[in-house]
C-alpha cells in the first residue's frame, strides 16, 4: 500500500489508515514528508505565513471538517489518480 504522512494530532486518522493497510508516518517536521505518497494535515495552521514551498510530490489533504472515514476515501481517490 501507500506511504501516508499524517500530522501528529490526527491519531484517529492514523489508526484508520493503518487498518486500511497503509504505512503511516507521523509528521513532526517538514523532512518527515519526504517519500510520502500523500500527506494529511489538520488544516489549523495551513499556510499561515503565505509561503508555498512543497516538500512532497503527492497530494496534501486537509482533515478540517472531515471524519477518519472521509479522509480514508479521499486518500484512495487521490492514490488512484496518481497511478
């Protein structure tokens, strides 16, 4: 399965993605995103400074307002689009 980076505060999302068979990496700093197919962020501090540096080539999904199941479905859709 895919290697998914998940922000540290999103433990329910980490558990759901692990149940789905993905390798889950906890995102604590920018370098943790290296090699990830997709990253899930909380969206609370998204682009606070207006900078647009990218650390990965894959999708970045904001978890704001979404359940763990919603995020799991979004990850599946994004991974299919990348293939």
